[in-house]
C-alpha cells in the first residue's frame, strides 16, 4: 500500500519504520524537521517526505495514519483549511492513532464520513518498546467491515488487534485502560516505598508481590523502584518511556469523559491530582517517566 504517516515522535517513528519493513511505500510529515529526517535516514530513503499536511494529503494514498499529541492537533490536521479533509481523495482511508477524548474522535470521524472518507480511531498501548518491536495493542473503533478489511494493516505494527465497536470506542478503551494504569502505578509505588522503608530488600519485595495477589503490570513489568527491573525506566533515571505529563493528559481525558456522563471515577480523579502534584514539584518532573511518581513516597 501507499501510506501517508503524520506524526513521527517517539511512538510514530518506529510505527512508520515497521510499515516500511512490511513493504509499504510511505510519505511522511511532522512539524519537527529532524523527526522527518531521522525516519527518512533510518528507512534508507524508502520513506518520502512531504512539506506539509496538504501536500501529503494530495499524494494519492491508500491510507493515512496520524499519531498526534492531543485533540487540538487532531482537529487542526484534519479540519484546517490546509488539512486532510479538504485535500484528501475520498477513496483514502483515514486512521487516527492519537490518544484523544472519545467525543473529538466521533466528531472528526463524522466530518470525514460526510466528505466521503471512511475513518477509524485506533489508539495504541504498549509504549515505545512495543512500537519498536511491532507488538502494540490496537483498540479500533469504527465500521466493522472497514476494520475487517484493514486488520492486516494493523498487524504490521501490532500483536493484539481489538475491534471495540462504533466510532470513538477505541478511545473509550484507551482512556479506561490508561486510567487503570495510572492508578495501579501509584498503588505499586506506595507499596514498594512502604516495604523498603520498613526494611525489605526491593528486589525480594517485588518478587513476592509478583507471585502474590498484588501482582500487576506496574509491578512485574514496569516496577517503579530503581534497580528492581534492569530494563524499566526506574533503572535509567526514569528517562524514556511514558512521560508523567502524558499520563496526566490521559487521566484528564478519562475524568472529563466520565464527567460528561456523570460517571464517578474517584480513584481516577485522585490519581490525576497526584500526577499533577508530582509534575509541579520540581523542574522537569513532567518529562520523567510516569513511574517516577514513586519519588513522592520515598524519603
């Protein structure tokens, strides 16, 4: 396929490279020129760069995938005068893998449909490691016939591909999952900090938790205590991974979505406040991996 890819950040770049490895032709764009240059270089010039969203949209593509930071960027890229919907062919499938609120996803998809374009919302889980390894989980919302026709496309970047139902339901699954992740990381951080302060060796404590009823992904795969897991961000100064401010953004999406339907999310709301407090505690905390929240519980 000939694919357009917009958004070549920490997640988008490795996803684009995996699509090239699978034999697709790519036209790529990002507002940061060095991100474009990096993907073109790593692809050994198999990726072609576009100078703008408009130029990319007019490149006669089978599919365009966007991976953008927030809802305002999605609206700008899709709905602007020089954006996708004003310039793309009606035969081009649109896929948005950004993490945004469900209502924005539904609004943009409805406008795309009115222009004649099929569109899927397809946020991902699995982090930068999953993006590089091609093992992401995709949560896809939209028309089931369109999903079935393009499932193999998602399998070029991911291992677990789920159809979530109608438009926007991919985002519903993502914000629900990430709310739980944020809560579980805080709980793991509290438990690890408590045990160590009471005299436990952190590796032994983690081993016990991970073979007992407290086991969770935040403990056995992404433990927040330094030195417990060699490949976790905690063992490299909380660099890389999923930033605190990104987790705060996702928790905000969950809280706002819950507010729109008057659904209580008391732990989700508290988790958002904890990450917001941690982000404001010191310069640069917002860029640290979200597991660095354990610093609030350590002496």
